[in-house]
């Protein structure tokens, strides 16, 4: 069985490639390396089951990448960090973000239709915007600013979902959509700019930890190994065709509580400072995972404390 992983050199994509290779699948990884890192693939880059192509799926896809076809397509290609201070942020790559989630999605869906491949679109919790309900269920339509600062990502993902479902309804393409909530773990880029990376970096250097707003806003944090299990179930279980699933962790934490925990786990001398909340930053973000649990029988394995300890050890190792 052969899988194409678009965005496979990124944080989540590289962990997925590792898992697929470990399970004996052939993997074709396509990444333009705008936010991905080829070093994330060190574990598998010499495997006979693995091929890497530096390419942008927003451009026409060279058929030589998969001359013998493909059975599975994971579309994880997109900048994802909302922090404008990060060079990896979608705010610094707005056109690439819009393109990869629209044109890139259509290019990959065309391949899925051509090869009768199973297709997974990695959407995001951001499609819920600043939600009016919590936790967020898959049938909630969201509260999104369509032309706000974050719209290049939010609306691109919403369009990608619509396009995916159009292929399902028009061509019966075997698709599924997953909405990924905050995920963390080893292989995150030190420059990523997302909250766990920032807090760990600052804590390890005993620098002030920056909280935007008062820290009362909430997030839920999923360790990468749990997310990879969820992604695999979403792709391979036949009950997921034409369905949308929230993926992540449904244990909600305030940002202030997260900062305090990281200070404790790193034995840091850091103090907390507060800055203004960014535009359109959601006040809460937590998935309802009942559909994941009831349909796919998946329950979380890694606690936030245990996951943070593994992630802190990775950042301390200097590999980043």
C-alpha cells in the first residue's frame, strides 16, 4: 500500500510518515519546505519505502512523483502557526496558505479521484473561529471573521472542507475531514511561535513568559502520539467516509495554568508578563470528542503533564 503525505516534512506530517513506514507502507512525501524541515525525516529518509519530493502541491503535480498510483492521500500541507512574530506563521505566508488549502486541495482530490485513493483533509479547530459554544461539536458552524487577520487560514480551511465534500457528493470520492486541535510534542520548530513552544523556550532560558490577554482564555493540548493514532483511525476505518471528526484532547486548560505548569516542570525562574490579546484570538477552544470515541472507539493515552515532560526533554536536548 502506498501513501502520499502532503506536508510530510512538517511537525505532524513527519510523525505520520514515521508511523506509516513503521507499519510497512510505502510513503511518498511532498513538501515545499516553507514551514517544513527535512531534518524531521532523518529517521526514515534512507528507508527503501520512503521517497521525498520538494514540491508545492498548489502547482500541477508531476505524475512522476507517483507513476504507479497511490492508495492513500493525507493532505497536511499548510502553514499553521498564528503568531505573526514567527517566520513560519500563516500570517507571513497568506497567499501560500490560501493556495495550498484551495488549489492544492483540488489538485490532491483530483489525484484521489483518478487513482480511487482514500483522501484525508487535515482541517483545523480554527474553522470554529471564536466559538459561542464549548466544547465544539462537528455540527457547529463556527463564528469566523471572513476577512479578519486570521481569515487567510480560517477561510482557506473552510473552503478546503467544502471542496472535499463537493468531490464526495459529485464523484463519490472516498474522503474524510479531520479538524485538528492544538497538538504538541517533539519535532516542533523552535521558531514555531505557538504557545507551548514559546513557553518552553522562555522557561528553559529563565526569560519572562509572555501571556497575551489575562491568560483566562482556554485551549486543549493533544500530544503528538495520540493525534497520530487518531489520524490513522480516521483514514483507515471505513465508517469515516464522508464524515468530519474533531481530533485532539478534550481536557481544557487556561493559558495561565499552562504557563504555571511549564514553569514548574522546567524548574524555571521565569516570571509571567502580560501583553495585549491579538485580533480575533478565540477565548476558548476545546473539542467535543464524543464522535471520535463512539464511532472509532478512541480514548486518549498521554496526559498533558507527561506529554510536556517529553517535549521539554526534546527542547533541552538541543536537537531543535
